[in-house]
C-alpha cells in the first residue's frame, strides 16, 4: 500500500502545477511549476519511499532468517535465527504498518483536496492500511510483546545478538568516510539502546505499568534501529557498486533515499526515548482528567 500510494503521488506531483518554486521558476514554458519542486512535497514523497524500501528490506531480511531457522545444517545457527525472527516479528507487524499509515496519509496529502475524494483512489489506500494496524491484536499488543517478552523476557539477550550485527557493520565500515553518515547514527543508537532498555526494565520490576507506558515508543525506537542497520547495508552496497563503475540510477536513488531517511526520519528516536522515559505516572495518575 505504501508503494502504490507513493507511485500515484509521485506521478501526480510531477504533473500537478501550483505556484512557483521558492528558489526561482523551474518550468518556464508553463503557467506554474509542478508541485514536486516544493521541499515539503518532496519530504512527503521521500517519506513514503523510505518507509516502503525499509519495510521491504526488513521483510526480506526476516524471510532469510526464517529459511535459516528451518533449513540451516548448523543447529546453533538455526536457534539463533529463530530467536532473531521472534525479536523482529512484532517490529515487522507494528512498525511497518504504522509507517504505512504515515506514508499513505502523506501521499494522500500530496493530492491536496483531490486526495480525499473517491475518484482518485488515494483515500482507499489510507483506509485499507488503517486496518493493518488493528489486525494481529493491535500494534500496542505487538509493542508489549516486543518489550515485555522478546527483550526483557530474556534480559535483552536476543537484542544483544542483533546488536552484534550492527557492531560488525560498524567495525567493517567505521573508518570509511563515505559511510559515516550512515554508520554513526546506528552506532550511537546501538550504544544508547542498552542503557535505555536496562532503565525501562528496572522501572518495570518496580511497577509493571512502566513497561506498558514505554512499550509503543520503545518498539518505534527498535524499528528505527533495525531500519537504520538495513539502510546502512543498502548504502554500503550502493557505494561499492558506484565505486566499481556502475552508472545505474538505482544505486544513486538508494543513496539519496538512505540520506533522507537518516536526516529526516531516524532522528525521531531521540524524542521517542524521551517520551518513553516520561514514565507511567503521567498516564495513570489522571483520574480527574479522565473522569
């Protein structure tokens, strides 16, 4: 749904004329510029593209882990892959569908008032995706599953295994200046994640509501950590292909999408960690507000 909404919004943005570019006329032969010249329209389009490509990468990555869990000849590898699948499953279900809601809404917004009428079909993409956040027991329950069972349930052991994948990539590309804009953010968040998780776990032992209060924000932070790792790997491949002489625009587009993701979407993690740390009191000590 994110992909088809993006494709429709992109085509419309290239065709729809409205205003002139803030930095000067772009379509001199037309009475106005196509709306794709406007920065915020590009932000909406790139948000959808980044969430489509990140979601697709996560689904493929998880599918490969499922194959390993079922068919790898080494029992240790099978067990570890199975643990990672369990960790990633609530992220696949909740993070991708939450992002789909953000993306399809953004793509509908590109159409302006046209986006909300039935004839264009954009509102149907929003409606169709909205149910995905409700299926599978609601995304809040997926968040509780991730934090309560998959992370705190084994004292963060599986999360640390995913952390090792990030550490391996950081070690491999840490001195590569061209990879710095992709590596530094995930290295920093990877380090913060351990303290962040321990802090919530400790508070949860004293009051279980603390886990419930932090879970949704926590899943979104974890989702960005996983997406960040995958976008860094995609950027790594793209840079290597370009260095080897490839002129395929696929790789250039991948780098541009990754740069946008890390600059505009990934930083959401800072706010999420702060709101997760706000605790349960501001939610539970509210009888007067909810009377």
